[in-house]
């Protein structure tokens, strides 16, 4: 196994079985930033440029998979430039050619759910929590969830999760189609690696070709979706409801929205 870690926030290891592990290392919440998403896309593209890697496991250190963007901490995610950079990296992640298996051990919230849905497969623990909580903080969904969520679970189930923002545990995620496999937490990494290794055992040129064909409509749709999502997020970030949503998150209380 070789360690190709590109930054302290993202650990990259490539095994002898042609499976690479990309581990997000921003605990405790593993919030992402435009730079982190770009680093994940960079790592995928670098691995794809050679012949040694045939599949990827995307995982996170600690108890949380990814809590999305830390809007409440004011990390500069409310400008057109920052959102453009974020979604530019996200689109590169959708376009890169290697199959990805996400190992979701805890919360995949907001944009963190979007990141998980960018993978080809999701292996989850029973205690995992999936939520598209955007409406609960007064904003539009992002990270191409407008496309990936209904593609995985259907339009009606996607509307339920987007309108309500409710959390789904691993068991319900499996039933809905958010997760492809449910295993106990201590077995999660091994199970995700086994799924990736089974892909890596197939002919690599054929796998890339099949994946490109099967995901071509998704790649085109995610680009268009993120343009719409970014515009709507910027518009809603000017509203009183957005400010109330952030204040409620910071105070750990239910928001009192006014429709303004």
C-alpha cells in the first residue's frame, strides 16, 4: 500500500488490489470547503491518470461522514465566486472516470449528502443519518441533489426529504435506495473496500467505458442543476428566512420563518 496524501485534510492511500482510499480528515463534523472538494477531485483525476487505481473508497475520519458546508461559521460560502468554485470542483468529481464507493458511518447532511450521492455506491451503518436539510435553514438544495436524489429514490421520496428536511437512518436509507448496503459500523470500511475491490477485479478499460456510458446523462444533468442551484442559493441568501435559519442553527432552536 502506498500513501499519496495530498493535504492534511485529505488522506489518500492506494492498495495493492487497485483500490484507493480517500479519507476526509476535518473532524469532528468534516465540513467541506471549496478547497477540500477540489482536492478530492484532484486526487480522483490523479489516480485515474495512471494504471494502478481502478476504484475508490471515499470515507471520513471520526464519527461523521460530512456535515456539508459550515454556513453558520461564516466560511465565505455565500458569494457567487465561492459557490462557483465549490460547484466547479463538484462537477469535476462527477466527471472523473473511476467508480467510487462511499462509506457513510454517521451524518451525511446537506451538501454532505450531495457528496455521498456523487458516489456510485453508498455503504452505510445503521446509525448513519442522511438529511437534505436545506429548507430547514431557508435555502435551496445544492451539490446536484436536484438530480441525484430523485435518480436514486424517486421523485416523490426526494420531494419528501427536500421539503421536510427530515433525517433518515441507515435502515430507512437502505429501503429508500439512498444506501446500497447496510453493515455494522465496525465492518463499514471493510465492506466498502470489498465492494470497490469487486469492481477493481473487472477489466478496468471495460469498467471505465461502461461507467462513462451509464453516467453520461447524469454528468450533463448535474452541470445544469448546479447552475440553477447556485442561482437560487444566492437569491435566498438575501432573505430574512436565511438569516433566521442560520441564527436558529447557531442557537440550536427551531427556526421561526416569516416567508420574507
